[in-house]
C-alpha cells in the first residue's frame, strides 16, 4: 500500500466496489487533484474503446457524493454505449455512397 493514501481515490474505489456489471469493469486512478474513472469492456476480443471520465475535487467533496457519483456513472455509461454504435442514421450519406459504389462495381463485373 502506498505511504500516503489518497482519500479521494479511496472514496471513489469504495463506491465502485458497490457496482458489478456483466459486461464492464470499473476502476479509478489519481488524476491531478481529482480522480479518473475508467470503464472497460470485459471481453477484450471485442474491439471497443475504454471510457474515461474525471471527478473533480468539488465532485469528490460534495456532501451528496454517493448520489452525484451514481448520476455521473450512469451518464458516463449512457455516453459509452452510444459511442459504441458502429452505424447510426446519421451515417446515411456514407451508406448511400457505399451502396452506389457497390452497385457500380457489380455493374462493371457483370
């Protein structure tokens, strides 16, 4: 154990121990005066990014920390899962262009 414990980091780690998810691992590390929370996909064979979010000193000293932490964690999980999409309706123009290129290729091969 390190000589000087970081009470902010310990507080976040204590909260993270209360959460268990079948797809995700949670961890935390010091980042400046705050703490960085790390969310990783358990199955490393699936190529998804690792998600990070910061807790600032004011967040960590909030008297309602447990509740605000849960809100921040759930917001981060929402963002993380949305970022995992490999295709969305906003990709329509790219899909249309790809479809035209495929059609052109098929015509040339016929």
